[in-house]
C-alpha cells in the first residue's frame, strides 16, 4: 500500500480546473514522479542512503522505486525510513556495508495501475495485479469543479465500454468527484492511499469554512464474500454535484451523513 499527498515536492497540484484530477491519478497510480540520479550511495548497518546534489520528493513512509544499482537488492521498491535535505534512507537487509556502484535513480513509486486509454481530460485505469477482476474505472475530468466516475467491465477506448456501473438508469453520467467550490486554479490539498487494486482519494474541496475537510471517493477491487465473483469491483462517490455547496463530499457511503448511498 502506497501513500501520496499534495505537500510532497513535485506533487501534482489539485484545483478546480479540468484535467487536474487526472494529473494526480496519473502520477500516483501509473507514472510516479520526482526522478533523480543519486550522487552517492552507500550501505551501513543494512540501511542504504542515497545522496543528491539538490532536494528530493521524499519523506518517511513514502515508497520509492530505485533502479540502476550494481547491487540487485538495492533496486526495486523500498519504503523510505529517514530523510535529510539531500539524502534518503531505506532498509537494505543482507547487503554488506560499503559504497554501492551504478548510476542509481530514484522516484516516487506509483501504485501499479495501467492507464489503458486517454482523451481530452479523460482517462481509463485498470488494476495491474495479475489476479485482479479485470474491471476498469473511467474518469471524466472535463467539468472543472468536479469530475465524473464510473466503472466498466471492459472498455475499447476512452468513451466506449460494456457493463457501465452505475448505469444511466441508476445515475446518469456516473458518480461525482468534488474538486473545488470554484472552477479556478486555487490549490487544494489531497491525499491518495492506494494498492495495485484499490484507491482511496481525498481532496479539500470545500469553501474556506471547510478548508480542512476532505471529500473522499474510492474505487477498485474488494475481497468478495461470493465464491467465484468475477466482478468484485466498487466505485464510491457523490450522487450529485456537491462541489459548490461549500461542504462537498458527504453524499457517498464513505460518509453518508444524510443517508444517501453513492457506492455501486
């Protein structure tokens, strides 16, 4: 499980403009960010420390993807345990003390989703886990203050798919993701907690009075209680556009204060 947030250096900016949510999801789920080449690398007491000429995108608990090290155990994903202005450290069990050779790169590791299709402020994502359900999620980030969320059994392009959930009969156009009370570039803090099959996304989409309240949505595979369930995929969001209400994000099953249910 990986953790991302808006205050990490180089993180995408959340706001009320079209495409900003997709930029966040691209970075957290599919590409990562903050690629740097280490100027130094050494192991001491089974802890590897990389040094950089400038700052970096990490803090403790963030997962990094390391590549290019001459010692194989240094490569791959590692959860950062300590940082300074110009260094990051992570566990290196079994690696002997001493310098590490290679041209070593590091970046914030994405959660491991595939981006199947894209269009103008639209994207389709699919869990990359080999034993995942195979269902996908489509984001339409065109409106600005909010985006639309819907799952499909499968899609052949960014606008065409089978098995939409919710259907238009259930909720025309799909669920809502509040982003901002106004369609502008004012920065909004956000948090993503994700695995390679499930995503929680939260953003401070409210007015000044609610600037510390996070509107939350979720999507992905869940552990089904039904044997052989081939469609154990859920989408959770608002059932209407609450983005301009000042206190958005309270019409879904993550926080159904008014009894409304926004999960399918």
